[in-house]
């Protein structure tokens, strides 16, 4: 296995999601609100629903907000696709984050309905994401109605300009130079979601250090060709 592919398969290589390392683009309002949300302020909505295209960063934001709540001394939990926490957890958690709500089966939707009602009575909060607006989801009507009880944010995908600037800034933060032709090649020949792009860039950086070669377009083509 080539070194680049090996690094990309290393799960420990993926940075921990945080609100700081999320690139907002045109989503600054949402990021600002989640920062307030994570500080356990009293004047924030109890329910926030985020929707957007695959790869736009919804899971990152859910995990990052959970991490921020815990860092601020609160109790929070993240539940992946097809999972719903017990309704009783609303009594003990400041925040419950539920990913990819559109994947919930009938039984899980009943659980989510109960959780909504419990959160309304308790002090907890819900952060939920899906791939479309509540009314367009294939869920129980009473569940989609409750998704609209709080704030709804459309998480917009970063433009190519924002992705290019984010990659250049990330390279500068890590202490290496990155030519714009290298960034353009990455955007044209690899996965385009920011999580994949950032991980790939970090792996390329480590490969270049091991090979004692600067990150140039010929090196990038060589690494990507070998990993294919």
C-alpha cells in the first residue's frame, strides 16, 4: 500500500471536529449561533434543525457543537445515522445531537416524537440535521412539524473560491507553501467535500516531508496516481 493511501486510512489522522476548524463560507450566522448554543446560554432556541447537501459539513457541526458543550462543562451526546437517544436523556443532557434524521425507521421516529415532547418540558436542547427541509422529508407529519418548532438553517456548500482560500489558509497554518495550481488540481481531481480535502492535504504534507520534496504539481500527480 502506498504511503498516501495508508495515511488516509488512519482514522487517528482525522482531526477532531470543532467549531474553530469549520470553514463557514456563507454560513457564518449558523456558526455564530452554534457558538452561543454551545456556551449553554439561556436565551437560545431549544431545537435547531440544519439541512443541506451531502458533504457540506452537517455531521462536523453536530459533533463540533457536542464537543464544545462538553468543553464548556455541559453534558452532551452525538447520535449517528438511524439512532435516537432515549427520551429520558433530555433530563440529564444539555444537548442531544441527532444526525441524518431522514434515515430513521418507523420505531425510531416514534422515539424522536417522544424526545421532542420531553425536551419541550425539560432544560435540554436538540440539534438535528437532515438532507432536506422538514416538509420534504419522508417522516411522520407530527415529527416534521416538531422539526419546525425551533430554528431552521440551510447549510450551504462552500464555493470553489471559499474552498481554495480555506486550503491555502490551512497550508499556511501547518507551515508549508501551497501553490494555487496545486489547489486547483485538488479541486478538479479529488473528492470535493472539505473534510476529505483537508485530510488529503494533511496526508500530502506528511508524504512530502518523508520524501523531502516540496508540494508541487508533479509531486501531487505522482501521489494521486500511486494511490489510485
